[in-house]
C-alpha cells in the first residue's frame, strides 16, 4: 500500500492518494479541483488512478471528483446516504457508483469500507482502509470533515451558510452518535482528516496532518462527553462565521462542477476598458500587495493582496458569483496561479485582467494611520473606529467604543456607518482592515483610513476592553 498526502494551505484542505503497488491501481480521496498534483504523483509512483471518491458534498472548495474522473476515466464512488436533499445530481452517470454504510470495494489489494458518519452533513461518509496483502484488520480511516486532529466537524453549516433552518441541532446529535461509534473502534487506527488548522469547518482544528484514534479518545474534547445534550451545547458554541461562498460550493458540488476545459480564458484588457467597467459597477479585484495598492490604484477596485494564503477566504466572502470578475495581477506570471486559486472556490467567470505595470501613474491612494496617530486623535469627537475582525476576536479584546462589523458582512451593513465622519478601520494585523478600507472607498466612503498596526501595538496604545 502506498499513501500520498496533499495539502492546500489556502483552504487548509487535505486530500489523499492510496495506491496498490502490486496492481498499479490507485484511489484519490477528496480531490481538489486542480488535479495535476494527483496525476503527477501517480505517474512518479507508477500508478494508474482508477477510482476517485469523496467523503461528502463539500462546502469550502470545488470538488475535483468529476475533473479527475474526466482526465483519467476513473470510477467515481459517491455517498448515497442522507435524505433526498443531499443526493448527488450526477449519481446516475455511467461511471458513478453510489455507496452506503457497510459497502466495500477493492483498489487492488486494498479494501475500502464505507462508514456513514453523519453530523457535519447528513450524507457524510468515512473510509476504513485495510491492506489485505499485509493484514486482515484495518490500518486507518479517512475521516473527511467528521473527525479532525483535536476537533470534530461543525454541524451548523447547512443552517448558517446554506440557509437550511433547523438543521444544526439534529446535525449535532448525529455527530454525537458518530463519535460514539468511533469510541468502539481500536485505538491503533490511524486517522487521516480532510482539514487542518485554519479551516472554517471546525473551531479548534490541530495543525499536524494526522493522528490516531487512541490519541483523539484521550485528548479530543468531543470524546469526553457521555451526555448528548452537553455535547450538543459544546459543539454549537463558539463556531466561527461560515464564509458566504460555502452555500455556493454546496450547490456547485451537488450538481457537479464544470470541467476546467469548459471555462473561458480571461482577456487582457486596457486600463481604459477596466475604468469603464468600474464606472458601470463591475467587480474588479486588485491582487497586488498592500503597499502597492496603498500607493496607487484604480478608484473602485477592491484590494485582496494575494501575498497572503488567507486571500482566497476573503474572495469567497466578497465576490458576487452571478457577475463577471475582473482582476489586476502583480505580474503576468501570477495570472495562472491566481486563476487556479479562484477556480478552487468556483470563481469561474473571470472575464478579463490587467497587470501592475498598467496601474503605474494612477494617483488614487489609500490613506493609512498608525495606532499612535489614532491615540492622539481619539479624544476628539466624531471619529468612528471600525473593527472588522471576527466575533470571537472582538469579544476577547477590542478598542473601547469601537463599532464591530466583521469584514465578510461589511458589504451588507454599509448603512450602519456614517458618511459625514472620519472612519478608521482596524483588525489584528492590518490585512483585513486594508481590504475593508478599499471596499468602503469603492462604496463612496471617501473619509476612510486603514490602521496598519496590529493588535500587539494598538492594544498597548489605545483604551481597550476585554471579554464581554
């Protein structure tokens, strides 16, 4: 048995290739949309990708299930669990095999057994693996978004992100029963999860790539509960805000994503053309770094510096999927990687692009303020301090009197901010406040400045409140 691990840092997403050295067959689990890494790894190992599967209908990225099957001819195995609302729309295609709890299939000498693990989603399944050439008992389980290192998958996404009211508590109770089922399994089993630290699919995911079930039984708080009601209260408390794009991903992955070969290539556009698009209200994202945007940018563009792995998460919060997207990239060599990242979350209609060289000479700048300068101005009346961090961050520590609107919700709450007063935007590092300031200026707030200093600095220089 061969095992290869793949990790997308921007999405904190893990996927796996399991191969049988004797027969040359391989299975890919939870593939991302960019399938080139799997093809390259299989080729290096002398394997053929004959099968592809996933643990559930993903909410945080576009699945590569159909893409990989189209490229390799692999058979797709998809969950047939859950209710009618969460069945794959393409399950009746010739190369698709729906599977249920207890079903098994072989990848050469490797046995794959399906375990229904509902809770994160109703249709969620895990895959128990046995290398029959070496053992008659399983070696481990690919747990997807059910069991992570130090955490379990959140059950509230269907309600919080997909708008399916009344699903989070039943999901939490299903998750409790899934945990109880795993309590009865042997401690030695290896656990290969679908996400790591930074994913919004849980609230306290560990950063190491794998674990053992015995370790999780001892140290994962989910395994400490024997009372279902107490487990439900714990699991639902303190979950992070789910990005808006999660609802879009659920729809796309259920229906089946478009193949990458079907997507149009963006056209190179003149600055004049982009300026006209901006005047017409088009969404234009500038992926250059913060300083470059602060120095000079096209009025109306939204800054999302692609130098940070977190940029994709904020694209998902702010993009309008039903409208074309136009981009400004740092260099032409960065266009390909940025397109790949955007398509990972289903931003497929990228209609045009410009490069940084075209922005040279533009005089629009983004004002920046330091924490010290803000401290000197705070005693004056009329200044609004806007905190765009998430709720948990704000609850733990915030500037006294600050208005709190998380960055992802800012476009929906512009009416809460005055247009006749100075607004200073801040966050924990200066990254989100920079994005928020560009967004507000696009919306006509010409009195907005971004605070570049992070929490370590502003918490020393400004009056703060701790806790709630």
